[in-house]
């Protein structure tokens, strides 16, 4: 006879097995090594793409993801786009608690159906359905699936099993099915497995990628672009149909040619009146670049940016003649319109596809596909002086790109085909913020004076958002930027030099009662109140990625304090000189008569550095934080 203890153990084991069978999404079942650095765990994700023919693609997704904390909530946001060429079928889902027990379910009726507006959109073909579970108890799990039927075969979504840092994967698969005569190209990036290709007896081809137990990549400050270390598979067709237009490509030249012929050509006609106006306006200018500058500023002065996502899937620009009449357009339309104006005076230009992002994300040189860019800019190939313009802003200077599109590969679509070009890089020396301040401190600790700051390179736009605010709002924002005790702004002005070497100049006059502390004949104040680094990068042990500095900058500050009569510097003058491969910091102070002069230079040099450099970078920042917090003590003369 079995012992009572043995029977109880069997009952418990059986109950546990039944519970696991009933609740497969119990958080307790997640392998422990997938929890490290994770905010979300993909329990199972199945993505399939079935190309029935050139005008019929079926995209199906089924995903189960556990959200461990609020940092993973975005993984539970379901967003599905649709338009006249994309229909949604069978969208549904279930929400589970931490024990894998169902707490709610949802269907298409629970989704918001909204325009994909970005705040500027006027016309939209594309809409999205959006659902966000209302869950506040962590962890929780969401399971959902849907199908899209797409009239076309040009663009296929990337497979990104670990879509971002902090996401681990129990199981994920990507299946691509197509007929024998439908050929694809694919690119595997950071994939720990490789494709399995099979062909059935009817010639139907199946490409399958599978992976399991993929640990989360932890977020690390100063890390490279995620595309450098997260897993991605990209797929592009050789032949395709898109909104009823057939085409084929195997490289950027062929794709650029298709885009030019089918999306851009024959959309640049202007009225004789407009052409004559442009010719008359530029008639006295001989330099082609200055002529182009005049036309660019003319375009800026009479148009404004409005997102217009209609016409061949949002990839085709408005007619130039329509922009000329309506005075608005999106990035595509405004570039196309500017090209038309330039063409009227025989200036060549290129319509260029770019990935606009504060991080420098290039089109892949060795893999062409339609979905690698999100923005259009203009290139003017002057001899030995190629010039670039972003046509969507009514305020930025001619020839200025800034950090949103600088230093990356773009696709120029020309009558002769596509060409990969590289936008200019703003060097560390170009990206300068130079400040000069003249302050007075009186015996009561009141600070008065003025500052002038110049911004160049990518820093040119640092005050762009403030310049267009109301005067009262400007003051509020500047009080947040300059955290000077009790600061009142008596005068504030901005000027922008929009020449070929643009500069933004900020002029400010301030008064700050009780800026300094006065006690027992001594005056105490912060030496650098205008431009301090306050925090250091987080300490990371066992760092996995290289150190990457996206944009180099230089900050130069000179502050001159006129001291109250009868006081002298009591504490030791500040002198720091720190130099590393990735940056420099120099701070000095000196007394000249009744003036204390403080100079500070902070330089960060863009580039990629060994991961072993990171601790040195943290120490560098800590030294800067310490130096920037230096206090001055003035003592009354005996």
C-alpha cells in the first residue's frame, strides 16, 4: 500500500500538471534566464506572409506577450493599418493575469479607428485600428491575432523578434510563402539562426525562420543604433505590383528608376506665369547656388507643411501645379515643387529618400527595399559643392539639414535610375555653442548682467521651438533652461543669420536677487550657473555594446563676474583639464582687478569606441559634474 505522503505528492504533482496545461501563460512558466533585463517576454509569435499572386498578399500574425512592468506596456499596444488596398480580417484577443487566467477579451469593435495623423495631416487614405489593454496589475499577458489582405506585393514588414531592448523571446517564427515564379531577396541581421527553404510538389516555396529562448538585450546608455545588435530579417521582391503598377528591382538603381518613372515624373509642370515669375526673380543672380537659395526662400515664404498621405499608398507627391495654387504640401510635394521651380531656371536637383531620425540610420548599401526611408529631402549637385535642403520647414536656412538627416545614405531618384548618396556630416568643430556672460554681484548677493550665446551646426536649431512661442512662454522656458536662483528675465531676443553658414544668436538680460548667499561677511555662489552637467551615465557592469556617440558637440562658456568692492577670493581657484579619446573638459578661473573670469570648454567627439571605454566615460562625466558644481567664496577684506 502506498503511503499517505506519496499519495498527497502525486495529487499535488497532478494538480500542478493540470494547471500548467490549463494556464500555459502563467508567468511562473517563463524560463528564469529570460527574465533578466526583461520588461516583456514574447511567449509565442507566429508571423506568416503568403503571396498568392502579385496583387494578393495575406499577412497573418498571432502573438502572445507577457508584460512584466510598465516599461513593457508598449509591447501590448496593437496598431494595425488599413486603407483601400489593405483590409483587416479576424482581429481578436484575450488578456490574462499573472496566473494565466483570462480576465478579458476583445475584438475589432474594441479598437479605435483613427487617421494616422501626426498633427499636420490634412488628407489621409491610411487609417489605423488601435487597442491598448486597460491593465494596471503586473505582470499580465495579452494574446491577439489578425489578418491583413493586401492588394500588392511591393512592401513586406521586417521580422523583428526582439523588437527593442528589454524584450526576450520564448518562441518566434516568420514564414514566407510564394509561388514558384515569385523570387525574393532577404537579408539576415544579427539572427542566431538561418532560413530553412522548402519547395512542395507543386513548386510552392516556403522560407521559414525560427528561434527560441532569445535573451533580452539590456538597455545601455551611449549604445549604437539598435539595428546594429537587435535581430532583423528584411525581405524584398524582385517583381511586384503596387496599387496596380507593376515593377521589378534587385538593386537601388532599379528601385530609384521605378520610383522616378512611376511616382515622380510628369508631376512637375508649372504655369507659364509661375515660370516667368521665377525667371524674373532670379534674373540678376549669376551664381547658381545663390539663385537656388532665392528660389528655396521663395518656396518657404509661400508654402506650409501639411502631411498628405494619399495617392499610390502615400508615396506619390502632389502635382507641382497644385502646390503652387494651394500653397501647402508634405515633404514629397514640397520637394517636388521646389524641383519644379529650380527646373524653370535650369538648375538640376534630385528627389531623395532618407530615414529621418535623430540617430543616423542609413539605407543599407547592399540591400534595396521600399520601406527603408520615411522622409524626402532635396539634393542640388553643384560642381564640387553638392548642397542639401529640407523643404518641410518654413524657417531653416537654405543648405541646412541638421541632425535629423545628416551623415547617412539616401536614395536619389533620377531619370537615369537610383543613386545612393551620403548626406554631409556636421563635424564636432561645426557643432558649437559659444556663450559670453558679463555679470555683477553686489554685497547683498544680487546678480545682474547679460549673456550672448551663438549656436552653429546641429546646434543651430537648439532654440527653434522657443523662438516661435509667445513672449511669456519664451520666458518660462528660458527659466527652465537657466536654473539660476530667483532669476528674472528683463530682456530676451533671438536672431537667426540664415546665410550659408547659419548662426542662431540668443541675447538675454537678467536680474537675480539673492543669487548668492551672504553670511558673516562672506558671499557664496555657484561659479557656473548657466551650463552645467548634472547627472552621469548609469554604471553598467558587463557591458555588451560598444560606446557610441551619435553627434559631436563643443560648448564654450566665458563668464566674467564684477565683484563687490572690498572682497577677495577666499577659496582656491578652479582649474580642471581632462582629456580622453572621446572628449575634453577644461575649466579655469582667474582674478583680474575686480573681475573673476571663468572659462569652460566641454567637447564630446562623435564616433564608436570600445565597450571597455564606458567606465572611463562615466568617470569623465563624474569629473565634469564635480567641476561644474564648484562654489566660490568671497571674503571681506580686513
